[in-house]
């Protein structure tokens, strides 16, 4: 099955990003495809290169980066939501890219299921 994933919450204020990451990882391990992960609303904060979590805490951004690198997953950050929250090309973590809502629409069309994490 081909999945699209929508992440609407930030990495450390809600469980949604961790749940989305674990879902994507498990789906890939079972042989499914992740067409795209789209970060919207506060979810765009998953893509910042400015976060410095303590060494004894998980690094959600690095988890997404590794997933993208290992499995060629497309990580897309909404441009409008990003600009509202100060996420621009200059502070975007490697492996993420900025684009518009058309990428979310395409994920909904191309994927068999679009799974939403967060409010």
C-alpha cells in the first residue's frame, strides 16, 4: 500500500510527530511505500535545523532525516505555515524541502491512504 502522511503538530509539544514517524517506519518495514510526508501547521517545526534537544532526549528532526535518507521519503514543509513560524530555506534541516499545498493534494491523489497525525 502507498501512504501519504500529514503531520500537523510540532516535535516536542504533542505526540503526533513521534506517532507519524513510528507509523512510517513500521509501514516501510512491512514493505509498504511512503509517497510523501507533508508537514503543516505547527508540524513545520519538525523541519528546523535550529533545534538542539538534550543528548538524553530523542531528536525528532534527525529521526525524520534518517528515514528520508534510508528510504528516499519525500519530506515536504508547507511554505505558508513555515513562513508564519520562521521556517525558511536558511534554517531548514537537510532532507526537508519547502513547497506549497499542491504537494499535499498530490499526496492525497497518489497515495492509497492519506493518514493525518495531530489536530
